[in-house]
C-alpha cells in the first residue's frame, strides 16, 4: 500500500468537506493549501470580522513516516475522529498538538 497516497487522499477528502462549509458570520473565507509533495495540508481562515483582520490556521496535518501528524486542530469535535471514520486507524494518527508525555494517555499513536 502506498500510505502517503492513500492517507493523502483521505485527508484531502475530509478537509475538503470543511473547506466547502461557508462561514455564517463576518466576511470570512477558508483557504485549503496542499504542499507540492502532498504531505502537508492546511486549512486557513482569513478575512474580516467586524473591524478586525482574521488570519489563522484552523487545521494543519502532515504525513510523516506513514502516520498522520495533526499539528493544529481547530475543528470543534476534532479532525482525528473524522479521519478515523474515513478509515485511518487510531494507531496511525499522532495528536502532535499534545506534548509527547501526554500522548500515551490518548487513544492515538505516540509518534
């Protein structure tokens, strides 16, 4: 199995669903950025809310050594659960936003 390709397709499909959702407030939009080698996926929010500029990373996922590393997860229920529902096993998902000493206490991979 070509893990980078298979996992990349799943990550793309899951993030694309979030990308398609419109914001219900402010003058905000999402940008979906995929690295050329298809190992990094970013969902970015940008625009204006009231008189304040908004620009931030909602989700950052990277595929490293055949595992999904979630560096940033700003999804309300967590993007990891969506990835599991799409077919990626928990033992191949690292919640990288947690410190390494906390990861053994999650249901997901340590590294």
